[in-house]
């Protein structure tokens, strides 16, 4: 995943709806977008802070890009960690 993505380019090639529907990211892509670890994404999903869907019969977990970006709204600029 190149960072930052090109303007207008989907973050997950082939996962978004061709009709302009939601774009889905893998856990790796979500982690890269937020610049956090995959474990952080797993924890956010487990704690109910990040909705996710598991593909039937597989290990793949998909997360809507809009839900990932909504996590950024919770960050206050200049907050000390």
C-alpha cells in the first residue's frame, strides 16, 4: 500500500464497489492507513470500536474505509500521549 494514496485512487484495489459503493480494506490496509499495528486494529474490532466483516469460510476480515477514517475524528490534534 503506497502511502499516501494517489488522489482519487481506491485504497483497496478490486475491493470497492464499481457503482461507487463502500470501499473495504483488509486489516493490513487499515493499519497502514492509520499508521498503527495490525494488533491495534484487531483490538479495536474486538472492543467494538471498529465494525468489521469476516468473509464466509475464510480468514479474511474486511473493514469499511469510512469506519477506519471515522477513527481519525476521535484524535484531538496536539494531544500528548
